[in-house]
C-alpha cells in the first residue's frame, strides 16, 4: 500500500475538519433545540401559574367586592337610619328655634312700640317746651326792643336838647361877638374871606344848592385856610344859578360851618339876601 500524498492528507484533514464542524453544529443545534423546548416548557408553566394567579386574584377580588357591597349596604342602611334620626332631630330643633325667634321678634316689636310711644311723648313735650321757650324769647325780645327804643328815644331827646343848647350857646356867642360890629349883615357884607371850620352842626339836604356847596367846601377847602369870597363865588358860580354866594355862605356861617374874615373895609357891597335856598333844613 502506497503512502498518502500531501494533497490526500490535506483533503483528509479538510474532511475531518468538516465532519467535526458538522458534528459540533449538530450538537449546537440539538442544544439549542433542547434549550428552546425547555424554555417553552418554562413559559407554559409560567403561563399556567399566571393564569392560576389571575384566577385566584379575580376570585379574591370578587369576594372582596361582595364583602364591600355587603358592608356598604349595611353601612348605607345604618347611615340612612342615622340620617333619618338626624333629620327628625333637625326638624325638631328648627321648630324650637323658630318658636324662640318668634318670641324674640314679638318681644322686640313690643319694645320698639314702647320706645316709639315714649319718643312721641318726648317729642310732643319738647315741642310744647320749644313753643313756650319761643314765646318767652319773643316776649323778651319785644321787651328788649321796647327798652332799646325807649333808651334810643331818650338818647335822641337828650341829643336834641344838647344840640339845641349848643346851637343856643353858639347863637349867643355869635350875638355877643356881633355886638362889636354894626349889625350882623353889615359884618358879613364887609367880610373879604371865609374859613372852613369843620365843626358845623347842620346837615343841608344832599341835592340842595347849600348841600352841594358845603360838600364842595369840604372837598376843596382845608380847615382853617382862608379863601377870598368873591373869587370863590366865581369858582362855584355854575352851581349857584345866578344867586349871590354870600347868601349861601351866610347860612353856613349861621350854623358854624364857616367863619367870615374881613381884612379891609369893603365899600358898596350888597348885603346878602335873607333866604335864597329855601329847600334847606338848617338843623335837621
């Protein structure tokens, strides 16, 4: 028998290697099949166990639900009875509270009616008192006014008497002063100037010639300053309507509003007319 060649040896080695690989592959395949079968058995067992567990849980759940329903039913019956008793107790309490509130309202109404009656009586008494007080006040006011009027009347009477005395004294003084002159009219006719005294005691009518003239003197002639009569007459001629200025100045001099002054004798001077401003109230 001849020795195998190198090619034959290599071929045989490849065949052996292939056979070994095939064997190993078969073993691996058999192992995997066994593992797969074992896993399938395990899964089937687990499935059975899970199904049994689900059945047990479902049974326990059903039992628990039944127990809960029974418990709830018993509790509901118990609650219903308690609620009914509570409702009845509430109705009784409400009735008692309503009766109590009604009694309070009746009591309050009676108190308010009593207070209103007392307030009406008090208001009536206050009105009557106010009427009496008002009447007393009116009477006191009337008496006070009457007293004031009487005092004013007496004061006016005294003032008139005093004014009359003053006028009399002034006239007497002027008469005494005129004794050294040949007649009052002659003195006035010989006067050249006048002086505003500021102390006259008559009140000429505002719209009379004499009243306007006096106001003009008050506004334009300072007290104590001398003014020439003829020149002053020309200055105010518009308000004299052609009358003699000395006529009005003489009236004002009689009641103390001015004083005449003669600086030198005046000849051929026409004496002032006795009364040219007949709308005057000399001592009003």
